[in-house]
C-alpha cells in the first residue's frame, strides 16, 4: 500500500506539471495560429484549377497519398508547387476517420499556368482529373502548425486545428461542407469556403447522408487510373452546368 502511495505521490505532481505546460502551450498556439474570417484568402484571390483524384479513404491514408504525389518526379522542376486537399465530410458524424476527399495539385490560376503540357499529360495518364475551384470573396482561414514529422502534423490538424475551426464556425453561425488544405513553400493553411459552397464539390461528391459506415472503397493508388463509380442517379443541375462548361 505504501508503495502505491509513493507511486501516486510521484505521478500526480508530474501530471499536474504536464497539464499546466500543455495549457500554456495551447494558449500561446491560440494566439499565434488564429482562426479568422477574412477576404484575404491564401491562393483563392482568383479562380484555381486543380488536377485531382477522388478518394473515400481514412484521412491519414489520403494524406500519405498526397505526400507521395508531392514527391513524384514530374514536380521536380516546379519552383513552388501548391498541393490541395478538399475534405468534404464531418468524420465525427461517422465515428471513424474517413472522408470524401479530392487531393491533387494546382495546375493554373487566372493569372498563370503553373504546370506545362508534359506534366499535365502525366497527371492525366495517372488518372487525375481537372476541376476549377472559384475565387473566395470571404473564407475562414487558419495557418497550420507544421513540423518535420507528417504523422505529428496529421494529429495536430485533426485534434487541435480542425476542432478550433469547427468551434469558430459554430460560434459565428457559419455553415460549410468542405475544408480545403493547401500546402506550399509558404506554409500550410486550412481554408473553409462559406459562400457558393456547392461550387467546391467535385463531380464524384455524394450527399453525406446517403453514405454509410461501409463507404470506404479500398486503396486508391495515385498511379491508378480508375475513379469512383458513377452514381446511377440523375446528375444535379450543378453537375449539368459544369459538364456544359467543360
């Protein structure tokens, strides 16, 4: 019994110190990495065209696939490529860390072509599709904490950054169905569109309520040319309009 008392006597002060240190670290991070509603939206001051793949996977798997894409040889000559992931589902609703996700790379903006025809063909041959994400007049923006360790970055984003964004949305009565993550030499950001939200849905997107707990479809290799199966339902007006504009 005395031994247990000594153990608890040693553990409790240590735990108190850890909790206190984490509290102050969190407060400092809250000050440095602020969630803001702004018109000065990184990347999205103009329309952006991405080359993307669509996935229904665990988010950590999607992040690994996106990291593989960033290391592929056809990006070596780019000065500052910008990689994009668009997460569509509130994973907490499903009790698992899976999401409909479009991930890829920015190929052009209104003001410049970023990836040339050779690399565009490589992307196309590897099953990537093109999609235009419109300029954002206003968005919720949060700079992300970035470490040299991808797994640490993932957990910081999932359990520190995204909950803060969701809390901000709730407190300000804002709604969305997509969270965009961008990565380039300037850093990483979470960006939440709050206007014209339907314009950020890629064509494979499905209503979250029609998904079920078994909607993970298996591994999506970035070199695989397949995409998700087409829905048997009639295309929405938004999809028809996009198809006509292509």
